[in-house]
C-alpha cells in the first residue's frame, strides 16, 4: 500500500495545538494526520482499524511528530467521548477536529435496503455529531476551536447509485453551516472541504478503472488528487491563516463539478 510521505516543508503553524482526526488509518485521514503533526500539532489518530492507525502514528513519530492511537468507532458516542478524554488527559485540551471517517454503501436506490442508509448516516453524519459534541465543551472553555468536516463533491451534485453517500455528504454541509452560525461568536470556526476523486486505497479497490478514467477525463486538471492535496487545504482551514473563514465549503476537485 502506498502511504503518504511525511511533508518535508511546513511552517509549524499548529504548534502546541491538540488535534483529533477520524478515519486517520489510511487515505485522506492519514494524510491530514501526518500533515497536522508536521505543523506541530499533537494528533489523536482515530480509526476503527487499530493496525492502520498504528502505521499512521509510526509515520508521525518517525518524523519527530507527536500523537496517540485512538481505536474507536465514531458512530459510538461513548467510545468517542473516551477518545477525547484521552487527548485531554495528555494535552489538557483539544483545539482541532477533523471529521473524516467514512464508508460507502453503493447501489441503485430501489435495490438498497434501509440499513445501507443508516450505516452511512451513522458514520458520516452521526459520527461527526458525536465528535463535535465530545470536543465542543472544551473548545468553548478555551474560546477557540477549529473544525473541518470532510464532505464530498457528490454532496453538492449527487450521482447515480450513491444515494446514501450523497445524502450524508450533503448533510455534513448542513451540519457545518449550522455549527458555524451557532458557535461563531464563541470562537469556534467550522468549515468543510468537498474533495473530488482522490487516490486512496478505498477508491483504488472500489472504483473500476474505466470509471476512474471517465472522472479524470471530465476533470479540468486532468488527474485525480493525491491525499496530501486534500490535507493541505484542511490544514489551512484549521490554521490562523483562515482566521476569518467559517461556514465555508471548499471544493478541492481539480475543477470537477464546479
Ligand atoms: N477518496 C475520494 O475520492 C474521496 C472523495 C470525496 C470525499 N471523500 C471522503 O473523504 C474521507 C476519506 O476518504 P478516503 O478515500 O481516504 O477513505 P478510506 O476508506 O480510504 O479511509 C477511511 C478511513 O475511515 C475509517 N473508518 C470508517 N468508518 C469508521 C468508523 N465508523 N469509525 C472509525 N473509523 C472509521 C476506515 O477504517 C479508514 O481508515 C471520507 O469521508 C470520504 O467519504 C473521499
């Protein structure tokens, strides 16, 4: 498996910050975790796959970064609370949250059963809700918190055979904007990114090459993204450089779906 290399250059914009990244065992979440650590943050590497989460932490540590593995299912509120408590016990606070964990239940709308919808909603939407609920009290106490939710360009444009996923990713946009409005006055910024096709293990396994090629043909930048190309805008939104940005939904698609 190709893993993101540790970024060579960074300005350490997130020194002394404590972060939680969900779904950080591979793909975009791993790239975000690695880049946050390179920027100086302590990173809680949350994934329900303990082994891949360990690999991410090893990548962080071997480059001199700091973090901890948090083995957990984001759809289980009590597990999420205990992860956040572990970060707070170690770092005294939590400053940054990236809701990235996700899964897909593709299929024609009439063939999908109800569980396909609830499985996807439980992870993408309620998983994000669980993490925000667990982190917000501490962020509010500090008067500073930064959250980025990973949506998808499919949450904007929809697509055939992915109705649970598209609904959930659109739901994440609603959550982002609602939280941005409700908590902006208390120092909490909440933004979302909408990636386009990104070269992650799941995409490589699940999406047939002919569909990947068709997507790339319709992409103005004429290629798919590397996970670090999604991680960099996520880190920007978490940094002070984005201090006046909240409720934004940043499309990171190489121009697809504009
Ligand atoms: N790869 C793309 O082309 C693409 C495009 C748009 C949006 N996205 C979104 O970006 C995010 C990451 O995508 P990716 O391609 O890197 O995915 P991925 O499948 O490669 O990685 C997702 C990670 O989340 C973890 N995970 C899944 N459910 C979990 C749960 N309930 N609790 C804890 N961990 C869980 C998995 O173990 C995995 O490590 C997802 O939200 C996805 O929907 C991806």
